[in-house]
């Protein structure tokens, strides 16, 4: 009755587009998701690198996002997130603006 599923149907395409846009960063090997679930996989170079080194990317993204007020979950070399199903498009933009800033910062730390 509250229209939660309808909201998910409305905002998910925007969420997924903003997620796909994250692939433009050099430390993002893959950006994938479905609905309101997203994952950014860290990779130090496009042709592969050591997982041990890439693992640090997920944790560092978590730290930087947390400092800016966004909670994400590091998982090995990935950054995983799933916002509330009642999220709005402006809130999705705010979330991804923070995430973009965090990725830029972590990219400069890892790649110089």
C-alpha cells in the first residue's frame, strides 16, 4: 500500500546508470548491480593485478565514504551497497556524488 515496489521500479534505472558511470575511474575494474544493489570492484590495472593489493581498495573506499557520511560495505576488493528501498532520485545523486569523490580520492592515493 505504501508504493515501495513502485518506487524501486522508478528509481532503479537512475541508480544503475549512476553505478555504470563509476566504471570511468581507473581503479574501477567493474561496476555492476541490479535494482538497488550495487558493487564496485577495485582493480589497480585493467589487465589484472594482485588481489592482495586490490583488497586495500575496498577497505579504503569504505573509510573515505564513511568520513563523508556514506555507509558502504567492503568485501575483498569490492565496495558493496544497497540503499533503502524508499530512496529518492536526489538521494541517489547525493550518494553517488559522495562515492565519485571517494573514488577520485582513493584513485589518487593508489595511482598517484
